[in-house]
C-alpha cells in the first residue's frame, strides 16, 4: 500500500518509512507529485492538516496523510500555535520571542500538538487524530538535538529538554509519534480486514 505524505520534506518521508519498516508493516510513504503547494490559512492544526491533505489528494487521487504541528504555551493563550514556524525569522529568534513574551510568567506550562489527517483515494477523511506532548518552557536554551523549540521545551516526567533527548528517545514520546502510532494502528486494522 502506498500513501502520499502531504509534505515536501524528504527527511520526513524517510523518517516515517523507517518507523513503518520497524513495525514490519507493508506501507510505503511517498512524496506528492510536482505542484504540491498548499495555502495553509486554517485557524487550527486540524484545519491546516486537512488543507494540506486535500492539496495532495487533488494532484494524486491516492491515499494521503498530512500533519500539522506546533507549540502551544498556556500563559500565551496557546501561542505560537499555528504560527510556530513563522513566529520570527529564524529558529533562534523564534525562541527569543517566546522567552521575551513569557518574561516573568510563573505558569510555564506548554505542549506540542500534532494533527494528522488521513484521506482515502476518494478524498474522504478515513481517520484523523491529534497527538500531544506535554511539558514546560525553561528560561534558557539547553541541548543541541532536534529542531525548532526543542531547546526550551522541558519534557514532563524528565529532567531534560527535548533537545537533550536522542532522536530515538524523542521519537518515543513526541506529539508526532503519538499521532503517527494511532494512524498506523488504524491502517493495520484496515489491512487486516481486507
Ligand atoms: P510542522 O507543521 O511539522 O511543519 O511544524 C511547524 C512548526 O512547529 C515548526 O517549524 C517548529 O517551529 C514547530 N515544531 C513542530 N514540531 C516540533 C518539534 O518536534 N520540536 C520543536 N518544534 C516543533
């Protein structure tokens, strides 16, 4: 079974295929055909993942999986949220902006969220899910692994930031893996029932 991943990121496709292979599943994720250029103007992660999924379905008419994710900080009323990727010009400036906005705030609670939408070859929603990873925002950066807001995100139940975890450790608990595992469980059932 082939599934188009609604992303232009080769690394993401590779990462998901590695996970699928490690589970012994007969699924191959592939990049969308040329022309995948969705306008992500939704107001939630869920809406944006559906926009991406439909854009990939329009040009492939295949099974499609899309994801949309970001960091939500309680004391900032859920910001940066869907604006996570564009909160400032560079990753370092985005972190700087978040820390500045949180300056003095006692409540540092936050979570990463990842919405995934799976469309069937008829373009209908076959499955959708939201994965969450809870933590808090520390006052300075720590660690060099990962990307984005990882260096300021202290994982609940751990003394380390997301950027201090190995890739394998992050993959066990991240919002993306939580969502992906549910999608894969759904697909496993689907394949077993056919
Ligand atoms: P995307 O929807 O996966 O492209 O993620 C959007 C943005 O959310 C990224 O550019 C990051 O700023 C942030 N983000 C999403 N997932 C993570 C993560 O696992 N660690 C750190 N930042 C993340």
